[in-house]
């Protein structure tokens, strides 16, 4: 029978043991990424992110790991349950602390329960669930939430009785349905799948950026200079200051750690005007996918955001034969630029049966609206009909 244990820091497990199960391709479950969050002070107790990573053993052999955190709030998760917390409060019950299995500040779909090859994923997930049910009582936790798992993993948790929540994100796919070779040969090849008017509009946006005297460079991780990192971090802080009034969740130490420990997963788009860096966007990547994560600029220029965060990423995927570009959450403006609406998932175990039933009813009604939203978004895509 597998045994589940929890650790209060990623440093309490050997890097090689964690990486054996999570690998080094998907950047967000890499030991280095999670360690950088903790070591830089971003995901620690003082910020409301108490590491509570799951380890599963069978006869003293590590067979599964899962990143996790005890949370005293719901910020930095991007699966919004503030209404649930308010309902608990109105009933005189605490919603926090809660347990989440997620990547802090990263609404990116990917593996959450990383299992050794040859092991039964569903059986391990069931053992994890039963253990978590026990600790919800011991630690007075209201709930357990698995955020942005892959579809197959989400389905397993659904089969085990967790509630399922769906959302819509916009992603680009390197798949030309008009070409038997499938992948796009160039950015222009991609644009040829657009209707005439949409294609002209997008080309005008790119031309406008050039007309403002702006040039762009895509820089791989090891080639990102100290100046680029310095400017990028300042841009990152400016972006968060505009949105939220604070300098962002992540420190300069976090980004420095990424640059030092996992440069092969990084690509930065740098924008120049008059030989000065005026904007930058940091992307993470693996063998198949580019993930747009952080961006900022000194001042606003027409269509610079679209060029830096979207078009340069699409070109990079085409040039490097990546199959998908996940540019981040929100933004219907992505649709007319060729980003397709796709479902993302989260799973939820609610300890209190009364709230579990109420939330299940809410999610069932919400799902109808989500499906309608996805359908409406698909109708706005710029592509020609086959």
C-alpha cells in the first residue's frame, strides 16, 4: 500500500529524486523553478504560501510527487474562489487555510501529480485523496484544489469524486489545416489562413511597430545579458504597479535564479528604439510549447504589446517547430490574432458536505456559461473556413 508524506520545503527532497519523476522539460514543475520560488521569498509562509509538497512511497521507493501549498488567501492562483470564501465567512466558518496543488503565480496547464513510469496513476491519486481527506480534519482545512492539471489528470480526479471546474484560455497552435504538412512554414503562411480583412489588419499592426522605429530581438536564455535582465525586471515591476499598485509577486532574485539554473527553458523578446531597450517579454518553453509569462515597457507604443507578447512568440514557435503557444490568461483581443479558445481545468475537494453540494450546483450552472462563452469566442476567430 503506498504511503503519502508531506514536506514543508522543496529542499527537503533531493533534486535528483524530484527530477526523476517530474523531468526537466516542463519548466514549471522543475525542481529549480519551485526552489527559486521558495528561495527568493515568493512562495513562503510570510506570503501565505506554505510549501506542503506531496511525496508518495511504495516500499520506501519514491513513486510520485506533487507540488502543493497551504494557503491563507486565494491570490496568485487564477482559479477564483473568493465567492466561496465569502460564503464560508457568512456562515461563520473558516475557508482558510486550504490546500492547493498548483504552481504559484502560474496559470499554466501541465502535470501536477508526477508518477514513476509503470505505476498506476489512478491508484496513486486515490491514495493521495484519502490521505488529504484525513489531514483536512487534522489541520482544519476547508478544501483541496488541484489547479490547471492536464485533461487526463483532471478526469482521474473527477472519477475519484472531486468537483471539476472549467475555464477558457486562448492558445495558438502550429497547425495549418489548409496544408497537408500541417505545421506553418512561416508567419506569412500562418496569416494566409486568415480572412482577407483580418490578415490586412494584423499586417498593419506589425508595420505600425516598425514605423515607430522599433526593432525586436528574440534572445535565448544563456544569451540574455545582465542589462536585459535589469531592464526586464524594471518593466515587470511597472506592469504590476499599473495593474495592482504593487511591484509584483516575484523578486529580482527569482528571475536571476531562473537565468542561472534553467536558461534552456527561457526566451526573452527585447524591443529597442534608438538603441535603447524600451520593452521586454519573458517566455518559458519546453520541447513542444512556448509559455508567455511576464512583460512590461517604459511607455506605450501602438501595438507594441501585441508584437512583443504575441507575434514574436508565434514566429519563434514556427521557426523552432514548437506546436503550441500559451500566452497567458484572459484577453479576448487574442482571438482575432489567431489564438483559439480551449478549456482548462481545476479539481476541488470540499470537506464540508453542505458546501460541497452548493459548490457542485454552482459549478454545474457556471459550466453552461463557460461552454457558451467558448462557442461565442470560436465564432470570432479570424480564420477562413475550410
